[in-house]
C-alpha cells in the first residue's frame, strides 16, 4: 500500500463513554495505518477519559489532551489541529465510525487529483448503531453551494495541510465545521466528494440533526455572525436559499436509502 504521509485525526470528546470505544476501534481497523489520533476532551463528567486512556496505553498513535474548561467542540478540535503533525487533517467525532478502507480510498482519491479538501457520502445510524439512512454527497462543492447548505459531513472531511496550510474552526458552539469548509472553499475554489459511503454517522437525540428549530437558529447565526450578512439578508438566505434545498435534500436522502436497500436485497 502506498504511504501518502501522516494523517492527523481530530476527535473532540465530551461525555461519550458509551460510544468512543467504537470510534477508536474503527480507526484502529483502518487499512491505511500511517495516522495519529488526537483526542481533546472537553471536561467530560462521565468515564470518557478512562475509556480513551485505556487505548492510549495500548497504542502510541493515540494521544489524549484535556481542556481546562468546557469550551465546545470547535475549541476542542482546534486544540487537536494545533497538536497535529500530519500532512493531512481528518475529522471523526466521538460517536461516529469510519469504514475500514476510509483513509486508503480517500487519500488515493485526494492525492491522485491534487485536491486540497475532500469528503464522501456516509451512512447514518440510531443511538444503538442500527443503520437507518444514507447521505449521498455532491461530486463538487463551490462557495455558493457550501453557503447554501453544509454538504460536507464532518466525519468524512480531510484537508491537505501540506497543500493549503492549517485551517482552524471558529470558536462558536455549533456549526463551526460548516464555517471551516466555507473558509477553505472560499480560499481554494472548490472541494471534491467521493460517492462511496466511507463512514457511519450516529444521530443522537438532542443533536442538531434531530432538532430542526435549533438547526435553523444556528444556521441563521452562521449567515449573520460568521458570514457577515445583515439580519434581513441572513433571513432571506435562510428562507429562500437554505430551506428549499434542505427539503429537497431530505426527500432525496429517503429515496436514495430506499434504493440502496432494494439493491442490497437482490
């Protein structure tokens, strides 16, 4: 297998003791083995750090950092990015999983084409790990498209820091990953997606994915506070640009998942 260089995997941790073992196991199962896993714990109050420490003791590629105060996933991710030594920066949250060939497939796709930012399709599951959906990605994202909707699942994203430099997330509590993709694409022009699902996203109760009112509020804040649009313009973008595409995408995701199920049963 070709060695494309060290991959620094960024994982924020907060009260994820029930899931993070599965996350780490999925990374340990990667066919591409030149990686480091940088977990920054955001002051967990459960046994997350104990679970993580048990893996740190067994594999020197896994490192645990601890924030002094609870600061949110963006700050935790930024701490891991700061500590990263790899050419590539990849992201996997503490309740998600990667399929075994994720890094191998995506790095090959990335390096052969000279891309600075890539992502992929992914499957979704419930809190018990039962697969219940599929999110197909677009083949290419330009700035207008990433402004319309966060078309990059954070658990699938990789950027080439050797090519475009290190990029950090804003310290806002929610949607900081979307802001990062906007910034990178605005700088480099476009990002590219692999149609193959390479990861599994866990939808948990109380997440933005399950709370639509909260999602709209956070998206409005991105348009207004991070993108710099006035409140009236941010509201117009949200209602006239984001929402129509959001409903179209949800219908398409259900159709795509049904089609995948039908194919798998043949």
